[in-house]
């Protein structure tokens, strides 16, 4: 009963924001995405029983559903090119849902909501793309959420709160996440696992790292805090993601701020190395990072290569895919254990092909290609906003990150889809350019 009450309390403010048609609905979704799993663990601990189907876990999907309703009511007002993008994604989801419902029953419904959520975020951003201060506020909300999650991560690292220890034992992660002793456990903070935590923090810190515009009041202190929390997750791909984005942003931005970003990145690395030595278990973190130099000899890397071999065979023998609900949490709920879909989930490309099938995956990836094509078209017309450059950075970085995990349905995806919405519909710039051309037309 308590979990339903908490779920209702989490969703109620979202309904009020929805009824008011407020852009703060997005900010609220960001905070619920970041904190709901942590809240669920406390409720389960209080109840003395772990519930893998807790309604608290569904609260982000319910709130994202409200975003989707706003998008649905305003669909006719979207630019024609965005409606085309939406149709390709809808086609992919429809095919995967039909196959998934036939094979996985209600698990397909859960995954459909999970898949619609990031697309609803992007479309909601398109609706408000003429309001750049709103984008800045949303990005800073992600940054503040990352700061809170990082602070809790350090608290978790040094104390191992009883509700977190309770959850680790309940799901059988003891050993996988290290020993349940202070400074000896891998941090997962308020997320459902260390991977989603690292991904969320990595995508959140990238805008803060490359542009002062998107830093919160904590400035560089916040950036360092988030980066330090990433190290406590032991997820090397997150470190590579941040480093790659720091390099790509000035390159894609025609070299703008290159020297400043390089200097700042080097300074952060130096401070990080000095601070790392003060952290208990720093030798484990150091060895984890050093293994990047000999990655082909690493057990985790070899395991991923085996997943690729296995996944390719599974994809080639399943042209129609396994449908929505076959991977991730929904897949585990439906089958009761870790099966093929769960393993393939460690490679985002294979996970999408395995789930959507050959045709569905083609529609899905073509939707992203249309977004990229539209952004490039704007550039050819001389429209280059900072949000567009940030999107291009995240597009390339995300394409690399997809090799090691399907981040598209993870909390970290919120930043990507926010910038995608603003990049694909730079209405303010188009309006200013149109107005600037009016006197010439009148005189012609």
C-alpha cells in the first residue's frame, strides 16, 4: 500500500503541471527519472520486502506519458519534416510492438512506454524550441540532478545505506558490485545499476564541460563532483564518452574555444589524478582506467566480443526480431531470468536489431538519419546554433556509446533528446532570418 501511495504522490504534481501546460513538466520528469529508483529502495526497505514490479518504477513512464499527450494534441502544429521523422519512429515501434505483444504479452506494453518516452521528450522540446531560456533551464535541471545524484553517490560509497545494502542482496548483486563495506562497493547511487548511473552522469556533464552557458551555480566544482562520481562507478565507457565529447565539440564548432576546452580538460585531469590518490580504493579505480591502454586483453572487452559474435548470429536468425519486451527489465520480468536479450543488451546496435528486426531497425535508424540530415540542411542555410553543435557532438558520441550499451532508453538519453528537439527546429533563428530578408523583398 505504501508504494502505491508514494507513486501517487510522485505523479500528482506532474498532473497539475500537465493541466497548466507548463514547461516545468520536463524539469519535474528529469528529477523523477534521477531519483525514483532510490526512493523505491527506501520504500522496499521500510516494507521489509523487495518488489521487482513496484509501481514507483513506473512513475517516470507515467510522467513521460503526459508529455506524449501534450505532443499528441499539438501534432498538427509540428513542421512537416518532423512529422516525417515521427512517422518512421512510429512505424518501427508499431512493428516491434506487434511482434512483441505476440511473443512477450504485457512486457511489450511496458517496453512500448519506455521506448516512447525519449521520443516524447524530443517532440516536447520541438514544441518549445523558440524558447532558448527554457532549454537552458532544462539542461541545468539535468545538471543539478546529476550533482544531487553524485553527492548521494559519495555518501553511498562511504556509508552503504541500509536500504541500498538491502536491495543489493535482494537482486543478487553482492560480489558483482563489490563487498558491502564502506569504500569497497561500486557506486550505483539512485539508479538501478552502475551502468545507467555512469551514463546519466556522463551525458549530464558534457554540456557543462564544454559551455559556460549550461553550467549551474556550482560551476567547475559541480563538474569535478560529477566526474569524480563517474570514477566511483568503474564504468570506463563513461570516461571515454566524456573525453570524446570534449574533443568533438570544438572540432564540430569550427575550432571555437578549442584551446580553452583543451586547457580546462587537462586541468581537470590533473586535479582528478591528485584527488584520486586521496580516495580509498583508488588503486582499483586506477587499474580500471589503466586497462584502457591494453583493452584487447581485458576480460570485459573479450566478453563483449563474444556478445557480438553471439548477437550477430541471433540477429541473422531472427529477421522479424523478438519484439518489444524481449530485452532489459521487461524481458527479465517476462522470462523470469537473464536470457539472450539481456546479454545482447550490452551492445546497443545488436539490441535494437534483435528487438526491432531488420525492417523495424532500418526504420528506427533512418529516423535518426533524417534528424541528422535536417540539421545539416539548416547548416547549409547558414543556421548554426550552439544547441545544434551540442546535438552533433552528442550524436557522434552517442553512436560510439551505443557499441557498449543501449543508452537510448536510459536516463542519460534525456540530454540527447532535448538537444535533438532544439537542433531539428531552430525556430527563433529561422524567424529572425526571415524578418531580415523582408526589407530586401519589399524593395525588389
